[in-house]
């Protein structure tokens, strides 16, 4: 679905279930895809939402599809388009090109792709919101804001179990803990992290 303008390229479109590329598709999505971000040193990052990969068949001509070897020539996530939108791309001979220049049949395909992208984006945003709403885990420290508390001495190890600040708080309150240095564990009401 990538789009390259001004090259004179002629595109052949294949769907995700194309038998000709079934071996490549299965191998890439089930084995290789999960290794991409770690290989780039980005283990903790999700794979980009909108990206393309250029594959090059490195097998000799005539190799059976099941035995083909494919290599990645490029990953692209900074300038990705939809080939069927190229009619809306301005060039010297079409300086007034716009959305309405895309054929109706192609617009249906573009809508299908865009809808899938929107659904994926919503799922990613919902997942991120749920992660943000989780209580603090071991080593997490939520209570450093929104008020500047840098002048206070922090005794606690972490904020295990404390929920993050609400995005739209209805009231202003404060949670204050006292740590009694002369008492074992800082007081009889303390957990092992100091709260």
C-alpha cells in the first residue's frame, strides 16, 4: 500500500491472503515481526502504527515459493502513503490534483485501509490509557507531582499500589505520610516500602 510519486511505477495490488506470498506473509507475521523492535534496540517500544517494509526476493529465478528467501530492503514509517491515493498527488502535469481525482473504486479501498488504521489507533490509545490508570508497581514513583515536593526528604522506596493523578481532578487533596525514624519500619502502620 506504499505510495511513491513521480517514478512512473506501475503497481500490482495483492491482498493479505495472496497465495503467491503466503509463505513470506506467514513467516514475517508469525516469526519475524516480534523481533523487529528489539533488533533496533527499541525493545520497550511498540511497533509503529503506520509503516511499510520493502521485501526483496533473494532467491534464484524459478525457486518454489515455499523455498524463497526474502530480505528486507527498507522499513519506512516517516513517509507512508496509500498507492491508490496517488491520483491526488500534485505533479507538473496535474498541479490541481485533489481528493476528488481518486477513482471511486480506489476510494472504497482507501476507506477500508483507513478504517482499519483508525480501529488499531483507538485500541492503542485505549491500552495506553489503561496502562496509565494502573496502580504504581514496585519501583514506580507517582507522588512527585503535580506539586513540587523536591524540597521534602523522600523515605519511601516507591508508591506501590498508589493510583496515578486523575487527568481531570474534581477536588484538590493531599496524601501525607509520616515516617517515624525512631520506630521499627517507620511506624506500626507502614508497609515494607515505607508507606
